[in-house]
């Protein structure tokens, strides 16, 4: 049967309607995951604080409690429930206490059962008993936290409740991304506003920066906090081309000989409250050191070098074993027609060691040639297969 009987415009409308449904449901799923996660973390923080306040002697070993809980819960639920994260959940509850949540939501809700639930929550009834009773407590709490968890993690660094409320309100009103929120807090917008004689103009200027690019549902689900909460494996890569280049580069390095041993790909690390992903990590057997590789599909910039040194400092402190040499970084920039490969060796303790590394490590020109060859081959495959075809590393 042919499809000629279908009117092209009618079919296009049907296809767009279905695409709109898929996009809307994916966006709703991402919002719901973030809302449930945030509500859960607030509830966990509340339970920790309530336990600590259960007796004078308990309050004296709060940090020991967090460490013990972190060890036990990580064993049961994974890395998202370590001591550091639990301390953030505790701080989250203290910054947004139950009375504040109940007051805000009671003013918003006209649902009698919801108001009853909130009143019970305020009176100290346990979350578990509320869940058994009517199942509304998490939906009630989630309504109080419309921003993603990453935003509340950033807001925790704001010292005063007034400033936190201001940034939360403005983030909602102006549609700030987490990155924009971070920039506004870093620029001390609240403090500058307090000193400004023309507050309206300053707020208008802050708003004129425009809303940040909203996360797609796929990106929201792949947020490291969400991955930890859902106990999902992180297989994120920034683009199909980048993923394919990393795949081929892995094979290329392993084919150079038995010096390189593969350690990991897209390895996550957390510095303060910011997440980073290292594209590739190898161990060089002859040099007895980690090789941290960062791939940029674009031009090299000094910011890339600064980020690499951040990775190297973190790796030296957290990943390097006592009998290993300091790690070395390799920055790869795969811009079309201008590929580059640069070793970051100036973090090494002496020039002799740096010279040894340069003698043993693969020549940068070999890696550049492989990058250019692989990129050209992948782009040729893409042009032949069509724009809708994903790149692969086979």
C-alpha cells in the first residue's frame, strides 16, 4: 500500500502533534524526577536533624553520625548518599525549615486534604506515617522547591536567608539556569542591589542577560545528582562526534603498545559543588602515572589549560596511589583543519621528570594526525549516511 493518499500537510500536523506530546512528557518526567529527588533530600535532612535534636548527647556527635550514615547508606544505595551529600541534605533542611515550607504552601493550596497534610507536617508528625496515611507529603514538599536540586546546592552557599530568598525568587521569575544563578551569586547581585540607588535599573540589567539555555529533558536526567539518585550509569558525552572521537582515540592509544592501560571514560569528579567529566583516563605503565585526557571539539583556549590543571590537582590528591608518579594531562583540540595536542607537564615537581615524560610519551604530532584522520573519516560517513544518522566509533 502506498502513502500517496495521505495529505502531506495533514501528515505533517500529525507528526508534529506526536512530537509535541513526546517533548512535553519528557520535560514533565525530568521535572518530576528533580522535584521528587529534592523533596526526598529535604525529608532525609529533616530526619537527621530530628534525630540529632532527640537528646543533648546526640547533638555532640553530629559529624560522626553523618560519617556513619554515609558509609552505611552508600553501601545500600550507592555514592549519592555519602557523608558530604548527607551533610548537604541536613543543611538544606535547616535553610528551608518545615515552618517556612508549610506557611508558603498553605497560602498556595486550596485543597483541604493538602492543607491538612501540611498542618500535620508542621505539628511534627513523621513523614513515614503521613505517607502511609495519604501519600501527599512528597507532592506537598515538592511544590515548595520548583528549582532543580543543583540550584539549591548552589543556594546553600549563600549565607543569609534574605539573600537566598532573593536569588530563589529571581531565578524563578527570570528563568535563570543554574549557571546563571551561579554567576549572579558570584557577582554579588543581592549586595550590589542593597547599595544601589537605582535598584530597578540594576535588576533590569541583570534580567537583560537573558535566560540561559534551558536544559533538555535528556540533559536534565543525565545531571550527576539525578544519576546518583536514580542509581543509573553515567554514559554522557557532549556530542556524537566527540563520543566517536573518544572511542577511536582509545583504540589508537591502546594500539601504540602495552604502555597504556585503560582506566575509565567520562569519569566524573566533583570539586566544591561543581561536577566535571574527564573524557579519558589511562595508566602509563612505564612512567607509572595516570594520563588524563580532555577532548575539545573546537579551538584550544587558556581556559582549557586551566581546567586541565584543575583535573591534575584533583587526580594527584584523590586518584594517585602512594607509589605512583604525578599525573600528566593531554589536551586534544579537534577543530576542523586545526587539530592540536598539548601535554600539561608544568605541574611536575622537576624538569628532569618532565624531560623523561616527554621522551616516553607518544609524539603529539602522531596524535594530531590520528585526530584529523578520524574526524575526516567520521564526517565523510555522516555525509554519506545523512544528517539523521548517529556517528559511531566502529
